[in-house]
C-alpha cells in the first residue's frame, strides 16, 4: 500500500507557530504602550493638581509634597517621578500674588514587552503653569 505523503503541509505548522509568536509579542508591546500612555495622562493630571494647589496656597510647602506623593503613588508604569517648581520666590518658598510659576513633573517609563525587559527607556514630562493667588505681607 502506498502511504500518502504531502510535503506541502510541513512548512505550514512552522509558519503558524512563528505567526502566533509574533502576534503575542506584538500584543504585549501594545499593552505596554497603553500603560505608558496612561502613566503620561496621570502625570499630566498630577501637574495640573500641583499647579492648582500652589496657586491657592501661594507657596510650595509640605502639603504640596504630600499631595505629590499621594497622586504619584498610584502611577505604576513610570518610575523616578519628581516635580520641580520654577518661579521667583518672595521669601523661602512663598510666591507673591500674581507671580507666575511653572510646575514640571518628570518620570521614566520603559517600553519592553513581557516581564522585566526594559528595552527602551522613555522620558515622560508634564507641565503646568499658573499664578499665585495669595498675598503675602
């Protein structure tokens, strides 16, 4: 009896496995990219909230640091998140009425894929600007 053999199907299994592997890696990168976009959005909101808090208080104080740590404590896709305020201070960290200031929130995210593959570091920067609403005598 003759055994039916076809050489056409041998490559199909290998190409299917390769296709599935590439699709899984691609889906992993897309999920990782969406988490980075979400982290950037959360950092934008943090910069806006810090700006509003500094506007109302008229200074950079312990409440500002506490608010920053509360807001950024929930951002898991970014690391080394820091903020800085650039302005002309009256005394100490007090900002006089109608003095403009800017808040910069910076952090680092990694585009990788699965596990701890931190292949591409991405610097995330968010800005906020405002004027002080507090009059200091």
